[in-house]
């Protein structure tokens, strides 16, 4: 689970990305999921676009893909969404560290 700060950082990285996976009228097929799997392993952060013929809701498609791929949903805007998953072999993106919560000492 990524923090709000990490999600914000990933949104910034994804801003200039072009979609690398396109979902058409057939929806979320096994081949689409396989392509997302490969791309996540090599790039860690991917942008996906739902084409005009696709009847899926972008947020539903993003959540379905994230659950299937064990990835993190980053954002969806219009017909595009962004997913993140750290690479097992070659990690490239270093996420900001989560803020530590300080415990006040008891008197």
C-alpha cells in the first residue's frame, strides 16, 4: 500500500508519460493483462488508455487491473489511468519514504 505522498510523487512522474497499453472494445482480456504485466515489470509505472469503443469505466478497469496484477492504482483522468508496481528484478523508481509517526512518551 502506497501513501498519499508516494501517490502524489507517482502522479508527477506519470504526467508526461504516453499510454503504452490500449484497451479496446473487447475490454480487459488476458492478453491485455499479460501486456500490462510485462510492461509493469520493465517500467514500473504505466499509463493505460481506454479507446472510444471500450465500454468499461476507467476507475473500475483500473481497480480490476490493479487487483489482477498486484499493482497500485495511482490515478485515473478521463479515459486514462495509471498503475504502479515495483519491479522484482530491476527496481528503477525510488518512492519517497513514508513519514514516521512519532509517539509521545507517557509521563
